[in-house]
C-alpha cells in the first residue's frame, strides 16, 4: 500500500486533474489517494465563513454559486458519459446544499471547520467520478469516518488505522481509495481541521496508520531545494534528506512541506517522497532514515517571527526564573522557536501572537520587556552541520547583516539566525553565495 497526496495546484485545473490520473494509471499496486481542494477553493470558503459571521446572505449565495459553477464546469470537461456526468453533479449539489444549510447557522469553530473542509469533499467526488469514467476502479471514502485525531501534535495512528479498516471492511477492495486531506474529527467528536496545508499531514498520518510502504507528496516543485527558489537564483533539488533534516527545514519555513508532516512516518520508518506533478519523470526528494552525506544541505526561512526580550537584574542566580517564564507561554499554548540567555536577560521568539498581549501582561512582573516584530528565522540544516569545517563561514555574515539572535549547538543538524524580515532576502542570497558558491567572498 502506498499513500499519495496531491495538493491544490496539482488538482487546480482540468489539465492538472488529467495529469494526476495519468500518474495514477502508471503506478501499480494498491494506493490511498489524499486530495486537497481545487486551487483557490479553500480561500473562497474562508471568505464564506466571514460572510456567515457577518450574516451577509447575498455574498453567501454568490460564493456558493461560484463554487457550483467551478465544479460543474470541471465535471463537464472531465466526464463525457452523460449518466455519470449527471450523477456526479448531483453528488456535488448535495454537498453544496449542506453548505447552504450550514451557512444559516450562527458562526462557531465547528461551522468554520465544516465550511472550509467542503472543498476537499467536492474535489474528491469529482475525481472519483472522473476515474470511473476512465474505467479506473476506485472507492471514495469519507475521511471523517477514520481521521480521528484528538491530539494534533501526537496523533493516534493506531486508532486511525483501526477506523480505516472498519470503514473499508466488507467493501470490494479496489486498487485506488480516494479520500480528503485537511479534515479530522477532534477529541470531542466534532469536525475540525489539521490547519492550513494539513493535507500533507493527513497523508503521513494515514501512511503510518496503514503501515504503508511509502508516502508521496505531489506538488508543483521538484523536491526540497537547497535554498528558497523564490528569492535565490540557481538553487537545485536535493536527491535525499534524512527525516531530521527535512523536519528542521519544514518547521523553519520550507513551503513545500507542512511542518508536522514528518513526525508520523519517522516512528514507522516509512520513506517519504516529494515529487512534482508536472514533471513526474524527475526523481524529486527522498526523505528517510538513511544518511547519504553529512554537512551543509539546505537553507530555509520562516517569517512572522516576534522577538521578546526580558531583562531583569533579579535573574542573576535566581532559581526558578526560567521556569516562571516558560510557564507563561505554556499557559497560553504558545511555542517558543529560539532562545538565548545571559546573566540578566533572556531573549526568545514566537510565531503565534494570538495571545501576545496576555503573555506580555504576565511577563511584565518579571522585568523590563522589549518586543520586536517583523522578523524571520533563517535555518541552515545538514546532518552533523556543527562539525562541518565549512560551517564557520556563515558567521562572516555578521560583517554585513544585523543578526538579532543565533541558535548554535542546540541541535547538531541546525543553526538558526534571527534577522529583520526586511533583511531576509539579502541574508538568503548572501548565505547561498557564501556556502554554496565557494568562490564567492563577502566584501
């Protein structure tokens, strides 16, 4: 069994959907296919939730009409068999009718989750009908029947696997199962999400739950690049990464992979492949427990970082000071990315500012507080990176770019720098020249 996930751009148009069908047709064996919504649909559904909250019935009706037109047009282009065309449209219409009824309710977190996960339901319905029209046997599954994930950080893959087997028991066993990414049932039994971009996470949770031979994430990039190709020229895809390297890169901003994706497959040692839907002949990146080389591999960047400095003369030799600081962040479920300390100050970073005002109010009793927003973490990754003799070259960056914090030694595979976001692109480009183009020297 293999688990294959295709993201929004991979199923964003009729031509893309046909391309996915061709990829599937070329692959033998049993497969579970995890699909995102069509490109742009989830954004439209998020807009719909705002209209529900505002009780703007006119806009609600217009958005639902847009969604109907988009999916009906896609069905017309993909499914030529008249009876199958009509039945597929009816199934999509049933989903839209449910969406219309949900839109009449008072806004809540459950309403939000039910609305924003509708795109995956519609697209999987369309894709299942399309495969059937191409004589490719498949079975459409409702992810809510088995994606019972109470703990986002530590999903119970055993439970997910048990629920999956229960939902497919007694069914004819096709080579292709199709289901939705992004959606989950939470610990209260309510419909919820795996957060934006969570279809990647859906795929690896399922891969672990089913003890798949491998998981594949198909997107519009040909694997992990050694730097961000949006800002840096002449980057290249990496053939292999270790689980630890990929996890660091994903957490610190590499857009190709959802940050939590790696954890379920690490435990089961299931290899993960990143492939480009539009150039399927390229090898992409293999992520596994194998270590093929050591030293510098790649650089990524994470935006939206806020730096907080707590300065207090009472900190010197004060037992329990750090514990008190961490308890504040724990209370408001806010993760800390980087941390540095001195005798009288502690500096740390967060990327979730939802409860920042409450956090600062509690920290004020600990000392003088300084807050700096609009920063980015630049993450340099590679197995045994801190033992690589070339790693020291990156610190020459300090001659040219103001670096707010450095995290070195916390991991043997990662060195992180905090810079103002306005300096991010300059930093990525300078590091690329210094670390990957050895003939370059800082001036």
